[in-house]
C-alpha cells in the first residue's frame, strides 16, 4: 500500500497543470496494455482476475471471479475505467500494489514504479511513485537549468544532457543518493570546463575541482562568482564527507546519516542552480562558442 495523505482516498487534489483527480483514458489504455503483457507469463485469466480484484476495491465492489477469460477481460476494463474516473491516487495505488504482489509471490515480471512513472510523465498525471510514497509533482519540482549551454561542444552537450536526464529519473524514482552522485559528477565536469580558460587577469592552471575553484576565485575576487564558488565548495565538501552527506566517498556506517529523498531534492536543486550560474559564467569568460569543455 502506498503512503499518501488519507484525505486523498475520499477526494483527490484538484487538477492544475497536471491531471490529479482522474487518470486520462489514454493512460488507462496504456496501463491495460501493460497488464496484457504481464498476463503472457502465466494463466491469462488468473492474472486478469488478480488485477481486477485491486480495482474492484477502488470502486467499492466485491471481487467476483468471472465465468470466462473473455468476461475477465471485459470486467477488468470496466473496473479500471471506473477507478480511473473516480480517484487517480487510488487507481495508481491499485495498479502498483497489484504489480508488487505479483512480483513478490510469483515468478512473473510486472511493471515497477519506474515504468508506472513513465506512463504518468507521458500523460501529465500529477503524481510520482517514490516507494513507499505517492507524491504530487508539485513537491518534486526541480530548478531549471540550461538545456543547451552555448559554450559546450556537441559531444560535451550530449554528455551534459544525458547526466541531467539520468539524475532527474533517479530522483523521480526515489533513488536520492544516486541522483546526487550524478549531479556531483556533472558539477565537477562543468568546473573542469574552466581548465585552461583565460579569465582576463589569469589563466586557470588547476587540473582538479578544488584547484580549479581556487584559481577561479583568485582571478575573480569579491564577485558573485567568488561567492558562488565558496558555496559550491562547501556543498561539495559536505556531500563528499563520510560523516556529512556521505555521497562521494561513502558514508560512515557508524556515524553517518543517510540522505532521504526530500534532502536529495534539496541538494540536487542547489547543484542545479550553481550549474546554471557557472555555465553562464563559462560562456561569458570564454566569449566563443567553440571553447573546449
């Protein structure tokens, strides 16, 4: 059973930019197709009835076994449509819990949270499953970062975009530590892009993160860049420490405290905000599009 505010079981949140109250018909069809694919791994009627039982509960109907596979098919579609129209959180909980139950008790591969979230993304459904929680997308907003920084070469741009996407997917699916690891790697990569850059007063000579930051700060004293690099270094150091964030160098299993998803979102957003600023500074300092990254 997913965890979410109990009031949603009686009245889901109102729609905004996302569908919060009900599940769109196109999404219901996609979820149904996922059930059909799952049903190829065993007795089709047994698996259809397994899912039907969960959706019956959503609409308050008793689960009565259908007389044939054909009727199981028809009845499941009817109950899914009714559940989708009445309550989006309960629909998602039913689908998720039915899949988890199959995976726990049978040698059947059923859709996981990541696959369910992908359907929600495609159909603008306003929830994300971060086991064991169902959270509204409004709580999962990430700081915008440049998608195509002008000073990155084509191959660097592809790496940058892939890393951003991977971090977003990890955070969406509740893998906070891995999401921060991806963002730290990207932060270090962007800072490495300043290596060899002529700042107008100096050339960045450092080869590694701390050295490059030190050179940049020395060349840009008492500026916003100087202050941002100070904050960035502090964040990098905290997340690297085994007794701090425990991300980069592992966690102290005796004294360390694991980061939860909400803390991970905070740290990812901080890094994303620093990335946007640093990329703008890189473009300004380089002043040419083809500066190596």
